């Protein structure tokens, strides 16, 4: 059963066609990234499940692939990007990083996309996000190759240049298993 935007261990076991003890063994070995609920139950982010399944040659289950991921956009994003993401994902827009941070725990988005205009620098924000939510897939459109390099260095998973919003949107959807 899904808890918020996270999957339970039983869901992942069903996706992989394995026993629950196998999931626990994968977690113990560090093969499968996880989080824990307040009650100690294992929970898994969609992007981690996608990466794990693809890395092991498992197909994405049809029910999983049909479910639209949740992508939160922060700041100004090109209309072409919003359209590309909206076609395959549930898109929520937050005008400010502060409001996005406040909704992170409640919504648990599958990916957070940082627009070019946030009102303050994206590299320090990305560094803080990585400390606050280390498993969150943070993606950003960069203004220049050096901006892209700096964002990548602080843990942003998908970085694209401003001139290619459709390709960037496709990369975000691929990360979420919705492409």
C-alpha cells in the first residue's frame, strides 16, 4: 500500500516478483535505497524503485508505470517544460522555494524541478535540499554549462540547459519511470 508518495516494502516485493525477505536483504546490502516511517516501516521513493528495477533488468510493472508521478515545479519554468511534464505527470507549481520546502514532507514529490528564477541562488538551495531530503530527485534547468556543472556538483540529478525544455522534461519523466 502506498503511504503518501512512498511505496511499502510489500509493493516493491510484488513489483519484483520476490519475497519480502528478499527486499529486506537488498536493503541490508545497500542495493535498494529506502526511508523509514516514524513507526520503523520501510518506505521507498518512486525514483529509487525505478533506478533499482532498471538496474537489475526488471521491467517496470504496468500498474506502476500507469501511475502518474508527482513533479513539483519551483519558480519560473518555460511553458514547453510544463506542457511536457503535464502530459505524463501530476504537476504542482510552487512560486517560492519556501512554500516548496513547507510542502515537501506532506506531498513527497517524485521529483522537484528548480526553475531558473527563484529569488535566490539555486546551488545553496540544492545543497540544503540534499541534506534535508537526501533521496529527493532534484532537477534544474541551468543558464550555462558552468551553472549546470555547479548544480551537478551539489547533487542535482537531472540538469538541462534553458534552451531544451522538452528534452529536460523527458529526462525528468525517465527518472520517474513515466516516459
